[in-house]
């Protein structure tokens, strides 16, 4: 049976809908940090997709839905090279080990040389690529929209293995849910709330466990897909599911460490002692990394369609459906800073590139390098 997709952007940006709940108004607050734009450049519009910049050797690699791929100088955002692919891009950017890899809505995977943008190889997967491919020392790993994961030779693009999950549920979320490579294992989530670990060299299943168990009387109520790239640190792997739980497991055995009820379409971010997620009402939650206990929650931006959060030093940042970037104190969740960008939604997580510096890419395709003062 072929699964039907529930478009995750509709869920995450419900505040934009005329029939959705009224988004909270932006109110004045005590500004404790002032986000400053160091530079800004266009990466190409994202259309309905979510693109993230890849980072390698201090530079940024960006892409847009119409086929643009570019390398930007990490110091000032100036282009070092730019290529136009004859394809509709939907997933990227993966960067590392001298390569840049993107994916298309038709399941094509394209690898470029990071130094000059020349094509290295093309390959094919089973369905659209919605998340950035991950590059290891000798392989490239790609998760397709149907939950399959494939490993390709980094040099010539030949397929080494493919993990094929059991039949997906009738309804699944459609979003940029990727994978994580760590210590020779590849971790990724599946529709229905499953978290999987496979051997990176041959794709052999290491373990499979449930972050969440689908519940409800209707198929929509039973949608419980993992929406985060798994976070692997300190011997644990952690993830969050829509209409399910946030949970941590032993990275080697897959045994449960802790879990608590939660729901998100935006994903999970990690700080030193806490995880952070945005729930379905755009409330930001902080939970203890050791136990899952609640530390704080911030509901000042209710129904503003907050995207994925990102940790930047002592702060948590997240963008909303009108292109505002909001900065919260990591200790208690109070709002301490705000920056207006180009007015388009910010669904991608801010990516830290220095103690008080980060980059964020908007739906309109602008990449902002921002510092906190």
C-alpha cells in the first residue's frame, strides 16, 4: 500500500491559515541581546521545501529549489562558485570530505566537487529526497521520503546498500527528517514512531525501537512519525515524534533510558544539559537531558508557526511564519532578543558557527549570518 503524505509545513505553519488559530501578537519585551546581521546573501527560493546550509572548511554550501547550488565564503558570504543544475531540488545541502550532495523531488542524488562545483556523479533513490544527505569518510547516506535509507560510494556514487522498512502506515508526515551518522552507525526515524540503527558499512539492522506508539480512532490521529534528526551524544540517541513522545535510548543496544509525552513537527535541539522542542501550538519546551523532566516552557509566541529551534551558546533561537527570529535565554526561556528578516517563514533551525554567531536560511532563500551582541 502506498502511503499518503500529510504536508508537514501545513501543520507547522497553521498560524498562517485563515481558518487556523489566531497567532499571538508580537509584544514589547526587555531586549537583553541584540541580533546583528553580519551579512546576507540569496541561496535561491526554497519553494515548499526546507533547505539547510552545509558547512565544510569554514565555508557554507547552499541550494535553492530551482537548481542553484553555491559555495559561500564563511567570512563574508561572497560566492566562490555557483552552478545551475537542470533539476528541481528538494533536499540539501550535505557537505564534507570534498563533496557537496543534494537531492531532487524525483529521487535523484547529485554529488558535486566542493572546490569547483563540477559534477562528480548522479545516483537514484526510491522517492523524493527531503533532507540533507550525510557524507562520511567513504560513503554518502541518503534518506528518501518513503523512509528508505541508502548508502553510496563517496567516489563514484555506486550503491552499496539499501535499508527498506516494512510497509508504512496509510498517512505519514512529509518533511525534512534526516539521519545521523555516528561511530559507524546510521540512526534515523521512520513513520509510525520507530527509531532505527543500522551498520554504516553494509546497512545491516542493529536495532529498532519505538519512540512513540500510534494511538487514536482515525488515521490522522494515529500519525506519529519521528520528526527530528536523531541526536547522538554521550552514548545515547534521542528523538521526538509528532503526537507521541520525546525519548532517549542506549545508542548501542537501543534500550530505553527515559521518555515523556510530547508532540512536535519542528524537531529537537540539544544544549549541554537540556533538549529543546517546539510543540504544535508553538510553545517552546526545555527538558532535562538526563531524566526528561520539564525545566521550563515559553508560550509567548502561541500559534506563530515556529520552526525548528537551534542552540547558540547561552540562547535558544527559532524563527516564525513572518520571518521574525526570536532569541530565548537557555536557562529560563524568557524572550531576550528579536530580529526581523525578509518576511518569509523560517522553518530551518538556526545553525551555530561560533560562540555567539549563527546562520539561518529563510523560505525565500536568503541566508543570514547573525551575531548576538
